[in-house]
C-alpha cells in the first residue's frame, strides 16, 4: 500500500472532499490535522512549499491540494502513484 498523508485543518470543506475522494478510490491515508499546531504548519511549508489545506503527499511525492488531487484522479496520475507505491 502507498503511504498517503493528508494534511488538514478545521474547518476545511476541501479537506473533507479530498478524504472522500481517497476513500472512494479505496486508498488508505494518514490524516494529520494541523488546526492548532504551528510547528506542524512550518514543517508542512518546508515539505511542500504550501500553506493551503489540504496538502496530499503520496510516498514522498507532493500531489498538492484538493484541485490537484481531482486533476490527478482525472488523468490517472493518482492511480499510477498509488500502484507504483504498492
């Protein structure tokens, strides 16, 4: 199984939708909620260069936010990343 990490915050409708999409594709993920974690937010910025939520990382590859996840799903990139890591 690929290691999928979803960085979220509260409230965040795009975070909810990203997790739903991953669940629909039967992909298991780890959620890290950074709602009250300034150090974690700084770490996320260092990893991804982004401070928007959600941020999705699959086996070290930064996918990006919800819109990038949807586009990766549409193009088959999400499937490829998940199967490559499997």
